[in-house]
């Protein structure tokens, strides 16, 4: 299956599951292909046939964007170089959850989250430590007795009851012994924080030298500007006082056909992530592109505070009902 066809299939699946899905980010380089929202759940999705093509720089960018946009970064893929991705299993690449389309279908359409995750050494599951401890107490078994049944040490059983996860084989044996479910699903929509390494959000890259005047101007009026390196926009700018309540996808370049295409993608992504979008140009011959406000550099330099910028953006997109 071609990558384009895979993206189309993923889009259709998400729409069937009740998500609002952005246009495809069809501009290189791109850290994500789609943004999607269902209620309060927001996804930034990278779609790949071979997930080994997902590199560390892209993973870092997706994690940063997830933080700034209140979204879960996620990769949907078919295989690695060595094998197909297994259904019902959450994998990880560079701190980002990776699912097969079948696993995503179960999660988003059927409402069945994955129970298994891959980590160095094999496949594992979350053990609900409270249910396990209650089951052992009801059976009136000591830690040693359960350890003997499982063929592990007493200390290992104690760790299971303290929250350590178990291999699939051990979990199956535990459920067989106590004749009840003991596993809990992987919370993919929260980034699967409970099972992946909780590394801090990677640091922002340096802004491109051509973009620094815009960064300086936005910072001066009270925005925290987070440059990007692979997104269809140059930065996510957050009102330093209100954070995600006032976030702006920010672009900057000469207004070319490519810039217009970027502005359209920014509008689509902004509608999904509930953010405004702003494209700074040298000369603006119209007010906006599909809801992305076009503002000249000289105008940005004259802005005095964050409210002025917000009002300017709103004024530029006031005619959104008309053709852009």
C-alpha cells in the first residue's frame, strides 16, 4: 500500500470514529501528517508504512508540538524492517506511541484500547496492583506461595503489587491462577506515560535567522515563541499569561504559492487544535488565507501587547464567510 493510500485510509477511519480531521500536511519537511480531534482528545499523527523511518528529530518535534497544542503525538504504521506490527500492541519510537492501523481501529472505532506494549526484552502488560493484592489476600496466599506458582522470586511478586508491569506470559498465568482479569489497558491518548520513559519535553530548536525579527516582536508583546523545524508553520506562539487558551500557529516568509499552501494547512490544523493562525509577510495583498491572518512585518513591529495582536488577527479573518 502506498503512503498516500495509507493516509487516506487513516483519515477515513478517524472520520468514521467521529474525529474532525485536518487536511494532510503535504509539504516537506513535515513532522506530522494529520491533526484530529474528537471532543477533548487531540491527535498529531504521523503515518508511515515502515515505522523505522521515524527518526529522533521528528519524534522530538512531535512531542514538543503535543505539549504546546495539548495533543497526543502518535505514529500509525504497518511494519518495521523485520516484521509487521502486531495488533493490540503499543510500540514506541523516540518517546512516541506507535500503533498498527488495526490497533488504531480497535481503539478509536471499537473503543477497545491495547493491553500490551513492546519494550526492550519483549511484550508487557500493566498489572492492576490493587486487584492483584486483593486477589492474593482473598486466596490467603503468601507472597512466597504466589511466587512459587509463577516460578518467580518473592521479591518479584512484591514488585508486581507495587506497580511493576509483567510479561505477557506472567500476566496470563496470574489471570489463570486467580480466574479474573488483572491487566489494565495502555492509556495511549495520554501518551502512554505509565509505560514509556517519561523524558522531559525536548528543548526548542533555534529560530531561523530570517525569523528572529518576528520572534523578537512577538516576545516583546508577551508571547512565548516556540520555533519548529519540521512543521508546516515556523512556531507555536503562546500568550505568556494565558498559555494554551491563546495559542497562535505562526508562519513567516515571502508570500509565494508555497506560502499560500502552508497558510491553508495552518488554517486546517488550527481549526482542529482550536488555535489561531498568523502568517507574517513583507506585503499582504489580502487579509487572510482560509482563516490564517496575513500580517505585514511592519504591522507586527507596531503591535504593543498580546491583546492588540489577537484583535488584529480577529479583524483580518472577520470576513471568513467570503471567499479568501
